[in-house]
C-alpha cells in the first residue's frame, strides 16, 4: 500500500459520512431543504449526490483504470441522478445509505493494497482526458470536503437577512 | 422561550463542536495545520478562534444587551487572540475546550428562557451600531457554519495540484 498518500486520503474519506451525519441528522427541515435559489442543491440533494458517486463514480472508475487502463474511457457521470433516486426517502435513510456504501468502498480500496506504481496508472476521463489513479483518489477526497463546504454555505446563507448588519463581517454572505 | 427562532438556532449551535470533532480530531497534521497562504487560518487556528468567541463574544454580548441595552457598547473583539491563547495546546485539547465552553454557554442561553420581546432588545456594536439580540443569535449560528465552510475549504485546497485536470470541475479550487 502506498502509505504516505493513501494514509492522508483515507482519514478524510472515512470521516465524511460521520461529519455529515453529525451536521445534518434530525435538523429541522428548514435547514436541510434550504437552497441557494432555483436549480441549486439543498443539503438533502447533496447527500443523494454523494450516494450516487459511491455507486457510479469513484470505485467503478478506479476499477476501470486497474482493469483496462486508458483504453476504456470512464462511463459519463449523471449529476442529476439523485433527483430521481432519492425520491421519497428521508434524509436519515440517505445518511445511513451513504455511510454503508462508503464503508464498503473503503474496505474494497484497502483490500487492493495499492502500491506507488499503481497510483500512477492512467485512465481516460470522457471529458478531461488522461488522469491518474492518484488524481482520482485526491479528487474523491477534495470532493467530499467541497460538499461539506457547500452544505455549510447553503445553510449559513439562509440567515443572510437574519444577521442584519453583521452580514458585512461574514464572508459567506457575500 | 421564543420557540420558533431559537429552536432553529439551537440545533446548529449544539452540533458544531461535534461536527468539528468528527471532521478534525486525530487527522494527520498536514490537514489541520494547512492554510491558504501566509496570514490565513488553519483548521487549528479556527478552533482556537471559536474558543475565544465562546469566552468573549456571543454570551458576554448577549448579557450586555440584557443588562444595559444599547447604552453600553460591546467590548471590541480580538480576532487574533487565539494566536496567543492556543499556543502549545494540542488540537484535541482545543476541541475538548470548545465542546465544554459551548455546552455551558447553551445551558445558560436555555436557562434565560428568552421570549419574543427580548429577541428584539437592542445593543450597540462598537463598529456596526445598533443590532438586536435576535441578530446576535443568528450571527452566532451563521458564524459556526461559516467556519465549518472555511475548514473544509482550506483542507480541500490543499489538493489543488493533486487533483490534476479535475480542478476545473471542483469549484472550491477556483
């Protein structure tokens, strides 16, 4: 296993379900269904998106790199899938599902025991072209953090008017 | 107690220490000491700042409003205090301290049993002028979310180069 890099990614990847669970579970709906305007994502929609990524993005693409290298491009990713798949499900159910899928995926990742050479293996992104397995793992990690950021931003901006004059001190409101 | 508004703020205010604990405790130092450049804050510095806010900002200012109204301006807040106060302390110790201070402050807030009229009481911010107690509570809440956002952003940007071509899909990297 390529210790240095993977041992940096794994602690973030491992924590994300618990972080979102702590932040969101059983919050009043006003927070978890808040958006930044029409067509933008609520915390609820973000969790559905993260579920779809576990199913269709990270590990499937990693497997394509390991099995086919750059010859077989990744399948395109559906950024709207959660709008169908989450329908009718509670946020609690989605948080549970995300936690289970992530745990299983990280168990599979660990079992691969990737070495440094494998991190440099290449795949073909349908739009971005050549990428490495290492870049895929870094993106998985940064993508988690980016969505924790998004969820926090969406909820903070719900109080843009409520904070009154303090808005000018809160960069999130700008 | 003014149920509607306080019952929205309290679930966020209650969760923040646990959210940051889940996200940060025992992470490799590379993550928790990362910054966005000279003079910017690491996750470690953010937790120190949140501690100082518990001691010197939210509840002390709320008490000034209740006891003095707008006649006595709030004491100015030291945004750099954590650079002195945190010195030599582990992140784990800071997370523990933040959790304890927040729990105590929310117990005091609940015990005040604020009603709707009290939420409209006014105080004087040394720079912003007249503010209401309700705006102070909203700002406390949004400020928490803004710093969860900041911590996530700082850590995600650490991988700006690592993600390679994916950077153009990750808005946090822009």
